[in-house]
């Protein structure tokens, strides 16, 4: 095992040095960023490996870990969208709903064991995918509204609330956010070998098992993301937090 | 005029508008009469459109805007904490400078407002009625399912007006409704405005002085100027009966503006 770690370390060092060398020869800038991202990945994944190793022995820790991941995912997404605190709650709810629905199905059917070893990586994948869907759909919603603001005003001028007017833009934004996943799923095995599949093969699983797990992830993501995108685009405010105090009044207890 | 309540649609008292730290309109007070057309005229940057958009709270959608003063519609404070802003916007409709039809059929453009309120019956009758009122029925009766953006600019603008009529707007706020149209289409909108103003209040922002002269019952002239050390900002120079303002303005600045055009 120790020997394996050393070999991995040597390989990583060579890979990184080779990448830097190529960049230097090719006159590419951003060498520093490349180095930093490589080192960050090294530190982060090592830490995560330690944490997960601990969790595999203390299953209650898995929930804590996933909970933190959820919060961080909602935070990241909402920051990308530029949402308010209230929007953060909605994004969290949207991600949670997508992840919960998917995880419930794979657990109830017994496709995945109710054990940290199986649940943690699967759920983490779902959280990551749902986060991407929330970001893409939310950003898209606000971009569309900004681009077609005259139309948005048209709905509002007829008595639609800001939320109702936003709904006219929600469906398209949600659809658009699902294309990357659908493309990825369509091309799985043809254009790319997806991550879980590669990982399982490297870890010694049979190709058949690797395919099963990968399918659960890919198709699970389709469900998680469609739920998350649909909810995100309907719940968050379609316009940045506007509505600064319009008519300042004498300060009054709220 | 008899009592205020009967004849006044909007009553504005010391209305000031700023965007962030920038004051754009200072202390406007006036009473816009009920019925007929009241026009806001004046050079660019005098705050006409900003003022118009206060009258149905469309300015709520603008970031950093601050409106002070009091605006009443038929005696009701439009900015009261418990004001139903969606209801206000239904009662006080708006037509924009560029026709902003929805990416749907002609029919669905008009049905949007009523459907929003849960109306599902008699939509056909309502759609026809509104299109007739907007003088568009003869042109589109056979193409109600056609995408609205395929209509001509003038037809689109009349569709937008018909859409506002479908939610029973008592007032139409029109922000340069003819600015993007050719002369013939512009004239059609003008005639429509005059017709509609027989039964409701129309407030019009326009740069076309000839048009304002033809259609207005009352006129407000706004101008931006530098006063002392302050930043340049708009204010109301003169408000009154259209004949009086156009033919015998009280303020020298109004006279100068009218003759310079």
C-alpha cells in the first residue's frame, strides 16, 4: 500500500512537471494557475479521502458530510445566480428535492445499498449535478429576463406579479439547463467514458457492474436535475433583488 | 370642475424621483383630470417617462429608484403599504414605446391578462371585443392563431393596446406609443387614443408637439435645468389646459420651447 502511494506520488509529480514543461515550450501563460490547481486538487482530495475513510467507519458522519455538501452546493449556486438570502433557501430546497427523489428511488429498489460506502458517493454525485442544474437554470432565467425585459414588463403591466411574469421565462431556462446532461448521457460510452465507470474499472470492478453503477448515476442525474431546474426557475426571483425602499416612510416597527 | 374626487384621476403632491444619488425630477405637483388625454411634453432627460411610470408603479422594477411625495389615484394612495400593486397595474394599464408583444399567438396575447385572473370562459367574445375596440379585428380576425410578432409594427402596438383593454384598464399610460411607427401607423394609433380617451383617462408622453396639440385636453411641460449650485434635474414648468399652454403659455420657458420646435 505504501509503495502504491509512492508510485502515485511520482506519477503525479511527473504529470504536473510535464504539463508545465509543455506550457513553457508552447509559450502558454497561466502556468502558475495550472500549478495551483494541481496542488489544490492534491490537498483537497487527500483530505476528502481521509474524511471519507473516517465516515466509512462512522456511518452517522455520512449525513453530516452530505448535509454540509448540500449547504455548500446551495451557496455556490446562489452566488453564481446572484440571488438573495431568500433565493438561497429556494435553491437549497430545489437541490434537496432533486437529490432526495433520486436517492429514495435507488434505495427503495435496492439498486444501491443503504451503507455509507454506496450512499455517500452516489448522493454526492447527485448533489454535484443538482448544483450545476440550479446554477445553469437560475443564471439562464435571469439572463433571459434581462434580455427580454420589455416583454417582462409587458406581463407585469397587465397585473402579473414579478414571480408570475418570471414563470413565462422559467420553462425555457429549465430546459436549456438540462441539455449538457442529456448530451453527456447520450454520448456515454461513445465519445467519453464517464467518471464512475472509469473509476470502478480502475478499482477492479467488472465492466458489467461498472456499467450498472454508471447508469444509475447518469439517469439519476437526469431526474435530479430536472427536478432541481424546474423548482429553481419557479422559486427564485426572476430579477435581482430590486425593490429598494420606494417610498421611504417614517421608521416603523416591522 | 366641481369637487376634486369626481374629476381628478391622479393627484400628485411634491413627487420627486431619484436614481441612486441622482435627482431626476423635483417636486412635481399636479392634478391630472379624469377622462381625455393629458400629455407630458418636454426635452429628453426632463423626467417625463420616469414620472409616467410612477403612475402605475412600474418603477418598482427599476433598481435604486426612489420616489418621494404622494401620488393618489381617485383618492387612493398608490404607494400605501397595503396597496395591491398588481390590481393597480390592471386598472392603470401601460403601452410602451416599442410594441412588446408576447411570443405567443395574437389570441393568447389578449387572453393572457384575463387568464391570469382565472378567467376561462367567454374568452373568444372578449378577444373579439378588445380587438374591435383597438381597430384591429378586421385585419386579424382570420389569423388569431398567428404568432403576434409576425404582425406589422403598427398592428403590434394596437395589439398591445387591446391587451390592456382586456384587463379592463380604466387608465392607459402611453409612453411615446408612436415613436417606433411609420406615419400611417402612427396616425392610426393617434385616432385610437382619441377614441379610447372618450371613456377613459389617457396619459401620454410624446415628443411630437403637433400630435400633442391635436389630441391633448391638458398638457404638462417638463424641463431639466440647472438651478443654482444643484445638479441639473427635471421639474414641472407649466401645467394646464392644452389650448392655453400651446397658444398662450404663462411661462417664458414654455414659450421658448414651443417656438424653438
